[in-house]
């Protein structure tokens, strides 16, 4: 009886380890959303970004990144409250993430594989804005959503697009 119990336990343990090692997890993928609290384009996209977060939070870590020194903690908190943002946010005053990914405008999105150290997607959220201050009436391309869905399902997607947005101020660097 003891040998049967031990054998069953070892078999169960071996199977459970095999399952956990083979199961795919996407929480090692981060969605960095570069934002500016007073950028009208960022404000316009905020509810949609929250919707994407709600629909994909089980597969991805969403982080709002505020690279401009003008975005103080209280401004970021007010932005989150005003636009219903519940994903985490951080500042990047030294522009380390901004420079790492060569981000130049807000909003710009990076989907990054933290394990492989690989950018999976970089660019715009969708094609609503085609120039600064110029908005389409009908959005026809949803690149960020397509990238998130594509990563989860293995369906090909466009890996790089050109974002339209508010310029990041690289002159406001805080000296380390």
C-alpha cells in the first residue's frame, strides 16, 4: 500500500512539473505605454488603453511610462483618475527606458519580452491619428490590439508602426 501511494505521488508530481514547465505564460511580456499627462492624444486614447488592459491583463504586464519631467506624481495620479486608468504607472525622468527603446513621442507603445530581451511590437495604438491634430473619422487599423492578440494566438501581426503624438522633451533631463 505504501509503495502504491508513493508511486502515485511521484507520478503526480512528475506530471505536474512537466505541465508547469511546458505551459506557456505571457506575464513575462510587458506593454510599455509612453504617456504625457497633458497630451491631448494620450488623453484621447486613455479609455481605450484601459479597455485593452482589462482584456489582456492576464497575459501581459501593462505599465504606463511618463518620460517628461513635467508629469509629476500628482499629475499622473490625476490623469489616472480622470481617465479611469488602473494599470501601473512609473516615471522615466532620466529617459532610460525611453532611450532604450528609442521612443520619441507619446503615446508610443512597446511590447517587450522580458526573458528574451526582445521588442515584439513598437509603434502606434491604431490609425486614428494620421498627423498631429489630424484625426480620422473611422479607425480602420488596430495595431496594438492586433499585436496583443497575435502574440497570444500566434497569428502574424505588423511588428513596427510609426506613432503620431506629442514629442518627448529630451532637454528636460535631470542630471544624475
